[in-house]
């Protein structure tokens, strides 16, 4: 597996649930200040990141997820002056609509073919059972997206894309406290509706020279600690940063506390909870993790490695 170190990494938060134009910048996280973007940025339930990396293999980038809405994604791309045609490849972390909902609009705006990397189970219909009834099912519209230029590439095992970006493949479940989300369902190919184990959800991992591993998650349905441990097995290095939705808003207090304790024990340089982490868990992380914690805001840039001022 020819996985190269990156010397510089920039992770731009394109879509997330939260925005605060007055949140101060830090050494590792630069904020968009009022008037800096071409037009005001928008937040909404969904998730999308634009990741750039540089090293001995030159410059490469990847778009991770496409949020729930094409309007939201395209608005923020324009506001941040990122041309959809500049995106080299796309990675879908898992098959939930708040991660693929904007992909059709992105492909239309791009007007050209692009590789879309994901797990084969991401194409299965998925739904959520709530006290008020079922939400969904929704399904990644493979044929429609291919007609717009999506070139699907599926993987179950770890795979390197564009030299620097490792797609983790399926995540082993090793922690005793991270359990499947009981409300999530998937409709199997035989038509049976079963508990969703989220075999399709992968992380993206980057090796940053002299710093360690950057673990990027979508919703962390397999458990963010499981995902981090899997990344460590693949990368054989310390974890420098963990960024993503941790899906802790629906878990019990002991699971939340156990997750935060394990994140603290990593002694990472940066932990950025996003999207579906939940208010309680995010607030608790800000207390426990101290300066390692950074609140996520739309438009923010996480800068790692040798970064110019």
C-alpha cells in the first residue's frame, strides 16, 4: 500500500450544523471573519469537507461528503471561491442522505466526470426509526449520479487515493462500550429490514510528516474510538488530530464519558467534534480536553504540518 506522508494539510469545513463568525482563530484552526468570504456562509444539518494535501507527490485534494442539500454546499463553495471543477476526487463516508444529498447538485455544477469512492453497502436503502415513525428510506441514486458523471469506485479494504488519502475500509469493532445505533435500519438485498451495523462507514486518514495521523470521520456510527484504533493499526503512528461527527447526542452518559476519556488519552494536538456530535458531548469535550478541543464552525480551516502563515 503506497501511502505517502503529507507535509502540509488544509481541511476546510464546507458544511456543518454550526457557524459562529466571532469564534477566534487558534494556531491550528483559522476562522472566517465577517466580510472575508464572498458572501455570508450558511450552516445546516449536514457535513462536507474540502481537504488539500501537499508533499513529495505534489498537491492533491479530495471532497469528503456533500451535505444534505446541494443548495447549501454550492452556496458555500461559491462563498469560499472553491471551483467545483478544481476538486480531484470525492469520498462518501457512508450512505446517509445528510452526506450524499448534495452530490447530485455538485455533479451538475461541475459538469464533468469524477471518481466517487465509497463502500458497496452505501448503496443499500437506509432509514431511521423514531417514536413518531420511520424516517426514510433513502438510497444513494447510483444510476442518476452516474448519468451526471459519477464514476463509482468501491472498497471494503483499506485503499489509498491520490497518494495521501487513506480510506480505512471496514472498521473492526473492538471497544466494549461503542454499540450500534438502535434506531438505524438498513434494507438488505433480500428485502429484509435489519439493524444497520454501518459496515459501509469508513474514515479518511492522512499521515502528516513529523506530526502523526489525522483521522477524519463522517458520523462515527462504528464508534469514533473504534475508528481511531483502526487508523492507528493502519498508520502505526500517534494520532495528531481527530475531526468529524462523533454521533454522541443519542448515547447514554457513560458511553459519552468513555468516548471523551479515550479521546483525552490520545494526547492528540487537536480534536474537532462536528455535525452529529451533539451539544452535551461537545460542551463536555470543551471542559475535559482543554486546549486540544476546537469548536467546529462552517468555513474554518484546520491547518496541519508545515503551514505558511
